C-alpha cells in the first residue's frame, strides 16, 4: 500500500514537471512595430504592445504634430532606422483586427523614455473605430 502511494506521488510530480516544461516553451509576446493597411491606419506604422484572440493592441506613429485637431505626443527619436524627422505617438491606443493586412517592421525600436510614454498611453481606453460606432 505504501509503495502504491509513493508511485502515485512520483507520477503526479512527473506530470507537474512536464506541464511546466511545456508552458515554459510557449513563446512570450514581444512588443514590435507593424504597418497595417486599412482605412483607419492608412498604412501608418503602429507600435504593437499587446494582443488577444482577435485584435492587436497598438499605438499609432506619425510625423504630424496634430491628428484630427488633437495634439500628438512627441517622441525622443524617430523609431524608423535612418530617419531623423520628428515622430509623434497618437494619444490614444488602437485595437486592430488580426485579419487586417499588415507587415512587420523588424528594425524599428523605441528609446526607454518613449517606452514609458507608450505604457502611459496603453493604460488609456482604446480609440473607438468607425466599425464599432
């Protein structure tokens, strides 16, 4: 009876170890830049900071100091490699469907100060799209 109990305990420990190993190999989401092609984003680059089953959570990047009469947030450095023109973040986050045609922008980066600004924007409620109205 004692041997049976020890075997069951060893089996449970083995299962837990296997499940932890499987969970560890799950790829962790990393923030990155993408260019989405739809009526809302109009091909502007987006800083993608999160995702769920249906949508990417992102912040728009532009070179205009104002968008629709609202001031954009200036960035320390343009995230596009080789560009020195002033860049701005939109003040509200976006939700963009994953099925929207897009392209990943691999060499784009944010400075630490811009990452802090992006986190602050990400805490805000996402902008409503015309599709949701």
